[in-house]
C-alpha cells in the first residue's frame, strides 16, 4: 500500500498528538481522516465506532486503508520493534478487506509504517523480517501463491506465541491442507517444520531444490539455505494435499 506524503504527515501528527493513546484513522480519497479511539483501554488498543466509519464513508468515500499507532515508553524500549502487528491486530485485519498500516511512537518521534496488506507480496528473497507480515509462514504462503497458485489460509499470531502456550504449526498444518510425510519422501514443494528453541514447532521452510530450502529467520533477510544444515531442527515434514 502506498499513501501520499501529506496523508502520511497528517497521520504522524495525529499519532504523536494522541500519545500515549493509540491513534486511529482512515485513508479516504488519498487523504488521512483521523477518527476517535473508543477502545476501553486506548493506551493498549484501538476501536473506531461503526457509526463514525459509516458516516465518513457515506459522506467522503470508501476507506482504502486503516492506520493506527502503537505507543511505547522510550525509557523501556520494547524487545521487538513496536510497530510490528500484534495478534489482535492480525485478527481484526483479517476480518476486513482493506490494508492496515501501523507505526509506533514514543510521543516525539514516529517509525515508518508497516503494512498488513496481501495485495502485493514482496519478492521471496531478500525480505526484511517483520513478524506477522514477513516471517517464516508468510514466506511459505507467498511461495505457494507464486509458484503453485495455491492460497494458504492465514493465522493471527503475536510475537513469541511459542512461549505463550500456543502451538500454531502443530494445531494448524492440517487445516492449511498439509499432511505429515516421511522424511525420506520429502521433495521440492514439501515443507519442514522445526523446533529451534523451546518446546513447540515455531519455524518452517519450504524445500525448493536438492539440499535447498527457502525460509525467513528473525534478524535476517529471507533467502535460500542448506536443508542439511537445518535438518537437526526438523520435527515434521509435511506435504500440501489441499
């Protein structure tokens, strides 16, 4: 999603002025339209009243995107970039049909927007890691879409879900159309589900060649790697059956 410089500037001004609350607004006809955050705890979440959204779209046009901010205290820097989407962000975005843009602010400065937007996936190789947007499962979904014209379902996920009593790969690989196969039968197009640290599967890669996988690890750009190198972490090999 691309927005104009003036729309971005208007959003940034709104986000900083609303700190420490989350700011929220709409992109309508190329302009940023600020909205009122009516969430019960506006420092932790946002909600735009349905009546306000309906009125704006009736009088000004259809919303092309929703923007909101993630406030944080610069005295206690977050472990991960604060603009990354939360599991709740993903859950709500997946219910709609328009992109979401997220930026973080400490009340003074503001980050670049990151986008929950599936209309134009980035190239498979060389992506910057953004959990929930460009992560290991995002890469697998986009590879299947680009290479096989298969749309895999998305799943809302917050950072470090694997440390919060969630086991998303084990719980969902069958829902996504995959079945477990024997390691010796694995070939191009199959996926490797891995445990690198911790008790549950929390990383995955797609096999793209002899001794070659494509995957995306945090703090690294996405790209190819050796399957043999990562085989020690493999917990399951799975194949898409639809």
